[in-house]
C-alpha cells in the first residue's frame, strides 16, 4: 500500500472512533464544540500527512512507526492515550449532563474560542516541528545519519513537539466547554515529563552533539519554567 493509502486508511479508521468518542457520551450531534474541535485537530493533521506523503515520504514513514523498542514506552503511549480519550469523553459527557454549568457556571464563548485557538496553535507548533526536523519519529530511536536540530522551535525548548501536545491537552477542556475535564487533562504533564526524560537519555547516549545542545538550550518543555 502507498503512503498516501496508509494515511487515508489510518484516518478512515481513526476518525469514526473519535466521532464516537465525542458524540456518543454527548448524546447528540448538536455538540457544536465537538465538531469544531474535530476539524481543528483532524483537518490539519490529515492535510499535512498527505503533504508529507508527496514531499517527504521518509519523514512520514517515521511518523507511521508505532512500535517502541522498550516496553515502558509502550506503557507510556497507552497511558497517554487513556488520558486524551478520557478528557475528551468526559467533556462530551459534561455537555450531556451539565456538570460544568451546574457547579461552576458555563464556559463563556470567548473562553471556548481561546481554547480552540490554543488547540490550533498546538497543532501548528507540531507541524512547525516536523517542518524543521525530518527525524521526528513517533518512537524513541536514533536513525542513521540523524543530526541534532537546533533551529526553529528547537532554539526555544528541547522538546517543542511535546510542548505542542501539552498546549493542546490543556486547551481541550475550554475548547469543549468543560471545566471538569481539565483535571484529567493535567495528568498529561507528568506523563510527558517521563517520556521526554527517557528520550533525552537515549539521545544523549546515541546522538552525537546532543549533550552540547542541551547545555545551550536550557528548557525542555516550557520556556522559562522547565
């Protein structure tokens, strides 16, 4: 199967799952924040994947790899997926049962728009990362010929893709008009911290020049914080 076909197949399988995750707990297709969230996340991801299939198939092949070399990283991915799906499903259920409205008051329109803008910004950051780092694999590994990337977002933090994921996760709750989903989404922080710490261990060991890059670029995930 061609790379383009693999992209279409994966989105063809994944999209119905995400739709079910959002709208079955919501109990209605009138969950409008769910539709806009779906477009903001899946639209850019699908279009950029098709772009890579044509213009950078090697990077896309790396992004399509899912099998980790170490079992603890497989466990990480399972836990991270659980957090993402739980936050989305809880927000949808909140729409149906009205917990946020009853306990904390409704999420105002501007709050939802800020949340959805942050989701889009997080997706944009991830695409920026992929545009400057052709070795950005979904698994922790060092490929032959890989070099340290220190330009673009990598000049600001050492793991900008995880920064984009963090921004998107923290924005899920307001984007889906749910405050009660935020505590679940926050659990992504220690999970990402574990992931990137383990990744740095591998890169310091196997990627020439990475230790020096870490000395030049102080912050791992959030500028000025950590």
